[in-house]
């Protein structure tokens, strides 16, 4: 994700959902946020399906959720929201999600330097202990371009 | 992406766009397909925006486009469509896309083994020579679960 | 790493260190192994330095240690050693190691399917809580070629 | 790799090989360098083997070669050598190298910003067209810590 700083006064929850048109369109919801951590979820919907034979949610939706939740976790590591942008993101898909089931993602920002934030994330459908995807990402903090 | 094989007789173009609900919802379009290669595009739309201050398309949309185009390229490496699923995907974001501008992605499947397909992709907004993102991915071919 | 199965009867510890010429040459040592987990270490040596101005160990040595420890963790997930090979490996470097200091890595195989093992790793120099690198990897299990 | 700037006056070739103890120890050689591009090679040696059953070179050696060649390509994008450090590196291993055979890597720095350099690399054993590994990496330029 890429986030500017002109809406600093909004709550972090609102900034991650209502203010971002694509997050609104996908129906991303904030579940929890803490120091350097965040959890977001997306409910299953017909138009989010990737495989019409099975009704499984698209990997692109899972990726968008993970990217967004990683941005939330990086933001949650700072007192004031900083402009950030995804620098690189790697996602491993462990298995397909269950048919007609939403996905939840928890991300953890485990290190920030002056210019880079490092974050890990896990996504699951039904059971927090039975993951569908994991991710490792680096975000630019205060990107100039 | 994850694709089953029950709709083998559809044209590859139709399978990548009309048959996949989330591809339809995002408005992904197939531009070109060749031996182990494919190009897809997404037009700018208000509900695909990631940063409301700038009108730049969301990185999650770019990622979904890249994932989908990589799947197209892997499929285009075979005579018959095979069931495939993204195993892992890494994306580097070089810069923000131009405001209110769509994105195009070209992917190239450069190696397939019995079980894995390897693919690279590039995405740009206006100029093919001025990229916004690059990706390297591995797909499972004939995944069982 | 890539490991065949002809030396099945060796202890896992010996297989990861004494039997692999490059592991021996780098001086990799096994610290601990458990169910799906492993820890290995490399001591600082003059010929492992990457930056002669600072005496910091080379990132290539850190990468080799991480790759090897990930293979150990995948092996430790099975009762019998399986032939394995690194499929892909992503490493994030958080900071330089301390000068003239060795590195330790712990890896955790968090998911195995019939053909793929997924693993995460962390590396540090002095303090387990102050990482120098993190990694996320996928290994082929029983690769044929 | 991580490279300081105190030996600015050395030729780039010497800086990448003779001045770096671990590059010297592995026997890395510079083959060619051009604008934003570089090629390096490592000859097969008994102590670089990863699988003693087959005599195949260790993936850790391939990774070190790729990391180093990526650093060369980033350096070759500038008029004066800049301090650089690997930020993250992803490597896909397509197949095992041939037994008792060295490896060559070519890297291409395709984009640099003020703080980040993006690079891709390919590695092969015998035939430039039959790759053993591909990589995509981001380097910090002028890292402070």
C-alpha cells in the first residue's frame, strides 16, 4: 500500500478502511491494532472469488488484504502516522482457502529503521493455527516519490 | 491465482477474464498471449484507488494484476490448460503509478518442470520502459490440495 | 541446500556439518535440533569477512548459514531424512552484523505438504532479540532432477 | 553484500574480488562489467560442494555469487562507487547445477532511486540459456548503519 500524510488526524482504523477506496470496495475490516501489530479481515463475497469451480476467494484478494494489514502494522509502530509505501512483498501460499469463506490476516512490524519498516504476516480462513498464506515485506517510510 | 481444470474447453482469454469473478470485478483485460507469455491490463477506476490524496491505483490491484498475468503466462506454456496455483510471489514496487492511470503487466514463464512453473513479470503505467513494479513467482502445476 | 538420501544412517547432526564439504569449509556448527526446528552457528573468521573496512562477516556467509539451517529444520520435520532442495529463499537484511562477530540462525519448518516444505528463519549476532536477518523459504521434498 | 567507501580509488574489479576476503576465499572472479551490469564466476572446487553424493556445488555458494554480482551491477550503475548493502534478496533455484561444474552469474541493475537499487540476476553452469537460478534483489544505497 501507499499512504500519504494529509489525513493525519483520522483515526488509524478509519484511515485503513473508510478512506481507502479499494479497501472499501473489497470490504476490508480492521479487527485489532496494537503496538506494531494489526489484524484485518475480508468477508467472502461472490465477486471476490478466484476459482469459479470451487468458490475459493482469489489469491489477489488475499494479497491485497496482506499488503494492507502489513501497512497497518507499520503505521502502528509509530506515534504519528507516517507516509509509507510497500517496497517489496513476498507471499507464500500454503494451500487454497476453504470455499465460500473469508480470510483474516495478522501482521507484525518487527523492525523499523529511519527509512525502512520490516514486517511479517500470516493469513488463515477458519483456524488461526492452520494458515493459508505467510508473507514477509519491507516498506519505505517517508518515500519521496 | 488458483485455477481448476473443469473449464478446459474455454478459450484461454475467456478463462482469464470472464470466468473469474474477481478478475471481472477488477476489470482485468487480456491484451496479448503467446508461447509462455501474456499481457493483461487494468483501467483506472475510482474504486481501485489506494491513496485518496493522489488518486493512485492501489498496490493490491497491481499485485492482483501481476498474479493473474503470471498465471496466464504459465498456462500459455502448455498445449492444454493445467490446474495451477500460485506457490509464491515476490513483488518489488519501484515507484507509485501516475494518478488516475491504469496499469499493464507482461509476464514470461521462463521455466517449467513437472510440478513447478517459474515466471517473471513487469508492470508499468504509461511507458513500457518506465516500470512501476517487477515480480518473480513460482506456481504449482497440478496442485493436489 | 540440496541433499540426497544415500547417507540415511548418519545422524542428522553429522549430515548437516561433517558430510557437506562447504558446511565444513565455512565451519557451520549444529547448536540444537528439535521437531521441525534447528539452530546452527558460524564463528567469525578472517576469510569470511565481506567488508574489509569493518571486519563484518559477508552477507553470503549469513545466507549460506540461513539456507543450511532451513534445510535442517525441514529435515527435522520428518522421521527419516528425505532428499530436499531449496526451491526459493528470500532474505531480508535488517542491519550489518557486529565486526569480528559470528552469526547464529534458528529456523522453523511450519508447514509441509507432500512436495513442498515451508520454513522461516531468523539470524542474529550477539542478542537473539536484535536480529540481523530474517528469511522465508520453500523447499522441494523428494526433488526428481 | 555490504561495501564501505574507503577504498574508492581501487578499480571496481579489484574491489569485488581481491579486497573482499570471502570473495577471495570462494574464488569469485569478475568476468565483465558494463553500465549497470556485471558478470562474475566461481570455479568448482571440492570444498564448495553441497551434496557429497553428487559433487554438486552448494546452493550457498551460488547465493553468495549472486549476491556479490548484484552488488557489482549496482556499483556499475554509478560513476563513483557508493557504499551499498543488500536489503533483500530472493533466489529461485530451477535445478541442481551439473556435478563438478562451476557457476556464472550475470546481474542487471534496472532501476536506482536516491536510496534503493533494484537488480535482477541469472545464474547458469554450462549453457547461458539453461539457467540454474534466478534472483531479484533490492540494495540500500548509502546505508547509515
